[in-house]
C-alpha cells in the first residue's frame, strides 16, 4: 500500500504581521551589531566573553534609557567617552553629534558605541582596553 503525498495548498490570503505592529516597550534599549568594527568584533572574543556579552545584553533588554542612565557606570549603566580620547577611528556612519558611550560587558571590559534613538550601535568590544584610556 502506498501512502498518498498530501498536496500543498497555496493561498494569497495569508496575512503577514509587520514587525512594527508587534508590541514594543517605549524607550527600551535595543542593541545592534550592524556597524561593529572588524578588529574589535564578536568573532575575536573568547567563549566566556561571548557568553558575558549575551548576558549583558539580556540583563538590559527591558531597561529604558532613562533607567539605564540612573545605573552605575561600572554596573548596568554607561559612561560617555570623549571622541578625542579614542585610540581608534570613528566609522563614517557615526553622526558627528552622536555621543560615544561605553557599557561594561565582561568585568570592566566595555562595549563601546553610539546611541541612535533607542538603538545602541556597538562599534567596539574593547576586551584588551585599547579603544580609549581607562
């Protein structure tokens, strides 16, 4: 006895939910690796550092920028870094008026980037403390 293969039914009536219609908590931080720089990127991290980065992002996932601003800079908060103190070139994608921020992800090792609305664009994972003087 042979089992009949079911036929696939195609329809044009399947609605797709747009990403912007999903519920969003206003002002929550969103992390982006879109502009991360090659010499300081995720692929250069050790397994423990990769896990710590994921944990750091996870801990902050539902925090608003307002809440984060009240946190300690060596805790869940951040600190502003002067552009002139950077030891690396700032990518062209970063607006001139954007503040460079640093969040801790592995002990005191920072992820450094800039804020665009609710998005924190990670540019450098400064695991060797070379991006700026500490």
